[in-house]
């Protein structure tokens, strides 16, 4: 009997089974290949500390990172690519490399580095699903990890800082989206009528950009102009993810989104209050240190001291 497969991953929102790209890649591949995953959505009982998600557990095997998880599933005979030719297999590897080089930095920036998006959407969403006090630490750690990953892959001379690479990574991401749109054309999936590994990766990277409601939507606006990529995401959601991980229908998702909006407002109010208190402390008048008045002697006392210094 095959070992039970359990996937620990971030949960969903905005009509998505997961808002986390790497979790979504694994979940989509499992659907395409027929792998019977038991999905454990991260909640207040989670005891992880590094944010290394998704994680696949099968007996004594613990596997992280999408590429390694997909390879493990293939060894368990869950292969979404068995109908691909050798050329299509090579194209799959090339396009995944393109996604990770050109699109992933912009996805990370949109979620974790863009200030308005991070503080109004990303941080409140993840913090609400992480147990206290880890919820105070892990989102910031994940944000710094995303920034370091961007600078590591794109911060080459003469572009050293994220402000300098921001324009370049969004240009690259838009070019990547255009290439994907041209490659998909009018087909249902990238290699015909059957989804494969490439479809799982493209869906995992695009669906959060397409569905999550951000205040800054530079890349999202460009994606929504490419109707075949939007149709691609919608078809996979409708065909393979009719219900979210918590069994919430798309209609019920509106309530979840409304609750998230309330949580975001609460977090923002608390942050503003702390900032105001900090500003008040900084702007409060600072009294200079008190100086002791100089002690002056009367002429008689000065003469007496002079005589004492002269006496043997």
C-alpha cells in the first residue's frame, strides 16, 4: 500500500485554493497527476518557524521545494508528463527556467516588497494564519527573504538596490507574460488538451497575480490584458478547484474576503497608533540637562582662602 501523502501549505483566498505560488504549483500538479494529497492548511496550530512551505510528508520522507516535491510524486507513479515528447520535455524545462528568472522576481516584489501591497494585504493575510508570537516575526522574515532573493538573482552591477532593479524586473515580467500568451495561443493547455508540469508552474505563478486584490496592480493590469492567460487560470480553477481548501464555495468566499478586509483595517489602525505614539515621543520637548549654579565667594571669603593657601 502506498504511503499517505500529506501536504502542508498556505491556504486560500480570493477564490484561490492557495495564495502562495509555490504551494499552488504543487497543488495543481497533484490534481493533474491524480496524486491523492491530504492537504493540511497552515493555521494557528502550526509549529514551523522558517516559513519553508510547501512541505510534503510521506512516511519518513519530508520533502520541500516544488521541484523536489514534483520529482518525488513522479517516483510514486504520479506523472503528469507521461504523454509529452522529448522535445516537449525540454521545452518544459526551458519555460520553467524562464518563469523563475523573469517572472518570479516580479511576483515576489508584488507580494513582499511593494510597501502598499505588503502592509495592506500580504502581511495581514499571513499574520492572521500564523500562531502568536510567530505571527509578529515570520511575515517580516519572509519579506526580507524575498528581497534578498530578488537582489541575489537580479542585483548585479550596476543595479545593486531594489529601487534600481524594480523597473527592470517588471519589464522582464511583462515580456515573460507576453511570451507565455503567444505560446499558449488558443490552446487549453500549453501542450494540447492535457495539463502538465508547465501548466502547474504557470498557473501557480499567474493565479495569485490575477486574483489577489492589491492596491498596487502594475503587473496585474498587464496580465488582465492577456485574455488567454486569464482564461487559462479560470479554466483550471473551475475544472480542478471548484471548492477552496476549507470547503468554501466561490459565493462564500466574499465573506472570507470581507473578514480579511476588516482584519487589514484593524492592523493598519494599530500600526498608525504606534507610529503616532512614536512621533509624539520624538516631537515632545526635550529639556536640556540642568546645570548647577556656579558658586561665587564674597570678597572677604576670597581673601580668607588666599591667606589659607599662602600659610605653611
